C-alpha cells in the first residue's frame, strides 16, 4: 500500500480507495447505475411476497385509493434512511451500530442493544407469518395441511440457506417474480382504475374502511385504521430487522472504505476513538471528491430497490382497490393470497395458473432469504457492543440466530394464528418505530462524528429527519392503538 493512499493507519488521515471510473463520471448511464444494484435486490426479494403482494393488496381493498400516499411517503422515508446508513459504512468502513454504541448519550451501548432486542423479537413473527401465508395458500390449492407445509417450508428454507444450495433455484425465482411484477403492472391498466381517485390518493387526508368491510369483515373493522395502515408501512420495503443486515452486507461488496486493504486496522482505530472525536477522514479536495463518487454506489443500490418496491406496492394497491374492492374481497385470515390471482387473470385467463407458481416461488424465496439477512442483522447489532461476537464473526453466530428464529417461528405456527396476527407486533415496532429512532441516531452521529465535508447533504438530512419523525410518530400511535391505550 502506498503512503499516498493511506499513510500510517494509526495516525494519518484516512483516505478512500480509488472509486471505479463509472462513479466519477458526471453523467452516469443506467447500465452503470445497475452495476451497483446488489444488496438492495436481496431486500426487494425479501419483501415483495408479503409487504407488496399481500399487504398492499389488502390496503387497496379496505381503503380504496385513499392511502396510496403511504406508499410514496413510506418509500421515501425508508429509502432515505437506508441510503444514509449505507453511505456511512461506505465512507467510514464502520457500521452505524458501532458508532451508536459509543457516541449516543446514556449507558454505553444501550441503543444497539435496544435495536437488537427489537429485531430479535421481530424475527419469529415475520418468518412464521410468511410461512403460514404460503402454507395456507398451498392448502387452499388442495396440496394438504397448511400448518404442516408452513413448518416444513420454514425448515427447508433454513437448511438450504445453511448449506447454500439455492443458487439455481434463486435465478428461476427472480425470473418468475419479474414476470409476475410485469403482469401486475399491466393489470393496473387493464383494470381501468379511477385515475382521478389514484391521483387523489397520493395526497394525505382522512381515510377509513370501505363501507362493505364493516358488513363482511367485522374483525378487520375492530382494528384501528392506524394499526392497519402502519402494519402495511412496516412491511413496505422491510424494517430494521432487514436494514441493519442490509448495511452489513455491503462489507461483501467492498465499496469505499470497506475495500481498503487495511480495513481491519481502520476498524481498530475507529473503535479506539473518543465518543465525540471526528472520524479522521482526509479533507483534501481530491479525497472529498472520491467520497462523493463512492457515495453514488449505495445511492444507486437504494434507488433501484425502493423505486422498484414503490412501483410494485402501488400497482398491487391500485389493483386491490379496482379489482378486489369492487368485488368486496379482502385478503384476510387464512386466505391472504388467493384473491390476487385475479390481477393476472385480468391480463389473460391462463396467467391465473401462472400466479400459483409465481407466488409460491416468491414467498419461498422470502423464507429462504430471511435466515441470512437476520444473521447479518444480529451480528452487526451485537458486534457493536461485544468483542466476543466480533471475534466469532457473522458465520459464528448463525447457529444461535437460526435456533432462535426457527424455534420461535415454529411455536408461532403451532399457535394457529393468521398471517396478519403473526406479523402485526413485529411490523409496528420493528418495521416502523425502530426505523424512526434509527434515523434519529444517524443524524446525531453525522453531526457529531463526521467531518463537515463528509456530512449528509441538506436534502438528505431533511429527508432523514422528516422520515424519522413520521415513522416514530406512526409507530407510537399504532403501538398505543394496538395496546388499546387509545382508540
């Protein structure tokens, strides 16, 4: 390593590796941008089967077009949060959780521990919920007992993830999921929705359950509209149980400082910093220019993921309103997947059969992906406060994550609870509230530890701040409503 590149790691200003030529160009092509779409694709695959195909369709059916704004606002709020988190690790080589453990006021490490507990409590709910949804769907197709399928698919997904035997199947799943998304988008125009209603739904306003819901689905009406909506926003694009691991996955991409040949020594130096010390990044103009170039990598990844998820969620919600709402059908109870086959059938009747294959592949892909994502989330959360966890590494703690998630999920499957009941607490607390407080932590670290030249732009700070307030407030209201403290 040259002196110019890094000097002596223990005392010199830190310098980023040279970014790829494509990131330095003033005008970036779509092809170049898509080259950096990696970890975001994993998050997209995690949520498309549940947050978009199930929950978005359900919200469209019960609220009509009135809550389309939640797709837009939720995607922007979570996208800004994810980008700020991934930008931090790209520029510094340090996960934000490690910085939170040192710099936030209060007992050392309390914030990462709080987030770790929220995530660990959320894992079984989401894993069991997705498995139950798929098991119930297979039972409705005449394949056998839904509970048996839910437990079997959960364990099979864990086994495949453990041995890494999903590569070929994953490629098939991506192709099938892609075709399903294209057909759902076409179905939006075939369904001929009320386009004025669609536009009106992009503006936040009063919303309530459609009149037919009270007559046909009294159990849904007994749930606060805020709980119903916030559960959807928790599933939209994932939650902190995904995002902490998402940021950690960038280590394998080696973007920015993560690709430095002395990244371990850099990590040791940052860990030894005092709480309010500035991260010693070089402020020379050339180095700042490299940081701006590297910042584009996580930006492109986030934009591709959340733009896709936002469009998909909007499409499912519009179809839910235009097709399911008109027929007074709501994905609920043990039947959260079958009604959506009409979306594809509206394009051509033969696609109704394709839907059955596609949704099985998509949801099994989610079941498979949660194990690796949850392992990364647990590692990054606990490594921030435990040297023993850092020594073990992400692979070393996998057995504990698999056991916790697997045993908890199997017990929840055995309870006979429905998909929505299983995911509701995890979605509210881990998918919305935790995202809000994590964003606040990012803003604090950015102000206290980042050199002025490396801080978030004014626009990014504004989006993260607004998103953090929005998600935190929504999470608190939903938690109080769910606990029946407020009506």
